[in-house]
């Protein structure tokens, strides 16, 4: 039997209490406890009372049957007393049930219980993992295989990766070298466990979120990684490393672990272990290392190649010194080195790397460039690559590679005589050729011989690029619809003031007044002329009209790394104060050649190890600038080669449509020519480097030439290579800019400021150009130059003529007559007369100018480089 009595509800009266009593005597069950019996009787009495109230006509609350499982009392209004008195037996009301979203919140008891269970489970799993994991046999790093490097056609370039190792006991390593390693990598090694829990969690999070591979591993963990595992960064490998490290720490002494770590670590130069490293860098045994030397070897553990001061970039050298100071100071802090010894210590002198016969010639440069590509993109770590066993196919075309090497040899090295002219020993060439459609590097020249000159001239970033940057300024101006100070839209026919030293706004509030080459002034000239002749003052104005930050942003969009040294939005940016690599500039011009579509140049086609392919980065294409912008810049750069007075005129000998730009830097320390056809982009540079100490020196006098410029050796090397590289391919044209009318009419200029100086009109004495053109380019009609320039004694006739442009600049004697044939010699100043014949003997070449003659030239200009001024500004050409 069961009875349920419900108290009044809110809907039927003021009573807000409810009662339920349950009894069950089915199947002979014993009655409930006395308390429940009393409550049941009380409930029946209240039920009868409610019935009488109902019969008498009183308002009666609704009666409902509750469950017979329990007795409950709910009081939705604690302040309202029940009319039926306190609960039977004096029981207190129960806590209201949680409803809605509150039911999802665990109680504190549940939270504590869950936490305890999680801890116990974690400890149990950890203990199980440590118990089950087995310490594997040491991998075969000591007998590492060679890496095989292949050309694009599968032929072998070279094999590298033989391991240089000599294991030594800890007693054969000087104590200061041991302490240096501890100061660099794990200062708590001797009084800590096998793992650093905080570092392990950080490493796992970084790896899982893709935010880097920084680990903070202990020396024990690094020893396990070097000896038993690979360098692959993954959570699985980290967990396995953790378990093995704990077991190794329990079974081996700290001294044994430290000894193993020092013998298995990679120090660069193919050296595994501290003994091999001591010999490779200092020519001494590990036992003889002093504090400074030991600290330097400890520095290398962080980044072996980047911190090798014999081959590193200036930034890399500074980073190595900073790391060395950190290690030395750490030794003092830990009490392993006295402050007095630290104060007297100086950065150690490092030996030059010893040649590897397998890396002679260009092979070493190709391997070096490919290694940089693989490690910088995170494909393979340098340590893992040094263990060997990889087959790496490059994008290098062996035929074009041979053609590039042959061009440098023929056009440069065969003309040098260091025994006769000491200056010739300073010439260092670098070149890169890129397919603009795919971004593949098809040829690369890094220097005379890798075993003689270890720095790769194709990838180094420590020489300014000069006026090759003007192409970036042009692209920025057209892409951003730049306007002159008086509101005119910038076009190739826009008139600028070519006065040398013309002032523009400087970065610090002071005027910036870049001089032109030779301090020549040109008066009003078109932007096309300013590009052909590389007029610094005009481009300083163009950069201001465009916006300096927009110039930098455009350079980055075209493919130039934003962290390139010297690449800052300052007035000198347009003159090439930055120091990109030859490879970087090839990538920038490839974007222009590819209709504004940017693809980062790549060098590695495929990588596999024991038949297992290694994933390479995808070659992404982005529309960096509009196709019309790219075509407009290409059209202007064609004038640098084809227009009379253009600084890149030597490249016209290719016999195909060519666009390009020369560059010459401060004191002629580097000269450039970056040019392209629709099929191929090639960047060539010549650097002046003192063979004794590696410092930058002027190229003036190299090859017996008075002056140096991008239109000389670089343009000649470019032309010689491109003839061979494009042999047999059909000639194709560049797409014409969609907004070009070809009328050649100049924009109406604003009145420019008067030129500060006037150029000389004397006939130059420069030698004839061997192999130079003797007739004007076909179809030449003087396009783009109809506006006559001014001079100090009056104005010339202006207008255009069939032989080329009019004066477009200024001179002291007024107008000159237009020549009827293209020049055949290379003067050092603006010429005033036209030679009548071609030279009959090979003369000594002289540098070409970076600016054009004030009137139609009669000889091909060759003037020297402009002077750097301001914040690292680079001159014209």
C-alpha cells in the first residue's frame, strides 16, 4: 500500500509547502523506520483536515500524489511559514535541488576527487612508461653515410657528410671546456634530474602549436637525442626522449653522460665531438682548450655554421660574440671562472676551414646554398643533415651551370692579372640565374673556388645593391599611383629635376641632397631618361612622391626579405643602401618578369633518405603587384639597355629583348647588373674584397679600368652567359604595358629648380668598347624624350629626332647636334661629338656613366660610380 499527500501549491493558495509520505508493505516487507511511520500518520491527519476544509467550502490547495520513494519538503518561499506547523519529527528542510546549467558544475568534492584520480592515473602511466621503455642501441651516427647531391638531370654533383669524430674520455677534456658546455646548455646538470619539467612542457606546447622547436632540454636529454634518437621534432619523440633520459640518468653517472654528450655533439665543419672540434677550429687537443676557446666551442653547439666566425656574415659574427660573452659570464656566475680571468679574456682567433676535396670548384657553393635552403625552411636540421644518408636533387641545370662558370671565366678572370695588378685579386664575382615562371634556380656561381674562398658570393648579404633598387622604386610608384608634388600622376614621361644635389625631405628633418655621378646636373629630364642614366636626384624625388614606406613594402612584396640589412624607409632606400644577396635580387626581378607574380626562388627539387621522401615547402605564387605595373617597369628597364646613353647598353649584344638595371655603390665596392628576358632572369655582381683580411675595398682599377660600374664586367658576364643559356630557344617579346601610348610626349613639367652645377662638355677620352654596338637599335625613334632641357646660357631646340633624344639636360654651351649613328666608345663624361668609325683594336675599357649626356650622345658613356651620401646611400648606375 502506498499513500502520497501533496501540500498546497502556489496556484491554489498561499501555502507553498508540500509533503510526501511513502510506505510499502508489499510482499511481506517490514514497515519503514518509526520516523517514517510518524510522518505518515501526520500526513493522514493533515489530509483529513484538508478534506473537511473542502467540504465546508473553504479554498483548498490542490492535492497531488508524490512518489513513494522519499519524503521531501520544498519551500519556495522560506520567509512564509507553513500553516501546518513544523515537519514531523523536527526534521530540517533539505537543500533545494540545483536546476538548469548549475547541474553541469561539479561540486568541490567531485573536483577534488577528479584531480586526485588524474594525478594517480598520470603517475601510474608515467611509471608504466618508464618500466616498459627500453634504452635502444646507439644509432649509427659514428658511421654516418655520405649525402649525395644531384643536378636536376640526376647526375652527381658531389658526395659529402663523412663524419669526423674521435671519442675521448672526460679526463681528456679540459675542465674549463667542460664548464663552458655546462654554462651554455645546462648549468644545473650535476644537481638536477634527467629532465626539466618546465622546459619539457614548453617544448611540447611549442611543437603542438607550431610556434617553434625551442626545447630547453637538459644535457641528459640532448645526449639521448644525439645517441639514441633522431633530430625530428615531434611530441612522440619528446615523450620517448623523456623516458629514455630517466632510465639513462638512473643507470649512468653524470660524468659518463657529460662525456657522451661532448663526444656526440656536432660543432660544424663536419666535426662530431669536442676533440674533432678542437682540432678543426684551433688545431689543439681538447685537453689543451683554454677558457676562451672552450666557451667558443660551447657557443657552436647552438648554431654551428651560423656562429663559425671564419665564414659567417657580419650579423652572424656579432651573434657568435654575444653568445660567447653569455657563456663566459655564466662560468663566472657559477663560480667556474674567476672574474679576473674573465676580464683578461678576449675572443679567440679561429682557424680557417680546411678544404674538402669533394667541395672544390662550384660544388661547395651549390651544397652550401642548398644547405641554407633546407635548414632555413626547417626541412632538415643542420645536425641531422650532417649525419648523412640523404639524396638531394637540386634544380641546377648542368648545361646552364657550365655556361655561367664559363662566362665568368672568359669575361672576368681571363682579363685579370693579380701578379701585375694587385687590385685584381680583390674581384669576387657572384651570379644566380632563375626561371621566372617556376622560381627554380637553374645556375649559381658562388666564387672562384669553394676550397679557396669559403664565402658564397651568391647568398652573402653584406654588400649594397646600388641602383638596382631603382626598379623597386619604379614599381612602388606605379603600383601606388604616385603623384608629383604638384599633383601630376607619375608616368615614364613625368619630368623631374635632374640637378645634382637637389634637396628633398630628409629622414631626420634635414634636407637630403644626393649628388649624381660625377656631380653632373641634367636639368629637367623624364623619368625614362632618369632610369636610363641612373640619375640619383630624380629618383630621390620619385621616392618622396611615392612614400618611403611604400617603397619598402613594395620591395618586400616583390620578394626582398624585410629584415635585409639596411632596408629601411629612409630617403637613401631608392639608391640601394640595403645589402641583399645576389639571389635576393634575382628573385625581385623575377617577379617583374613574371607579370608581378612572386615565387620565392628555390634550389632543392627533392630529398629522400633510404627511399623515404622528405616533404619540401610548397612553391607558393602570390600576385605581388599588378601585371600592368610589372609590364610598365619592364618597359622602362628595356630603355636602360636599348636607349642611347643607357648604362646597360652592353647587354644589347644578346640580340633579344632585354630589360635590366645596373648598380654601383659607394667607392665602387660593388657593381651589379640584374637583367632578364621573357625566359630567364640573371643577377650578376662583382664585389671588392681584400684577400688578406676580407674587408670591403674599391674595385676601381680592377682589370686596369679607371673606375668600375655595373655596365662593365657584370653586364659582360650577363651577356656571355645568357647567349649560351638561351641558345636554340625562340626569341619572344615582353608584353606591352596596357596604358602605354608610345607617343614619347613628355608630361608638362613644373618649373624645376636651377641646376647647381653644369656638366663638362669636353670630349671624353675613354677607350673604345670591345664588342660594343656600332649602329643604333632597330626602330629607334627617340621615344619618350620630346621635352628639351635647359642650360646656363640658354635653351636648346628641344623636341625629338630620329637619332635619339634631345639634350634633356643642361650644359654650358647650349644645344648640340644629334648623332646619326650609335656610339662605339665609352666616355667618362657626356660627349659632344659622334665618332665616325669603329675601333680597329681592343682598347682598355673604362667605366660607363650613371647619367646621360645633355644632348644626343656621340659616344657610349661609361662614367664611374656616384658617391654615397647620407644614411648609407648608394650612388647611381
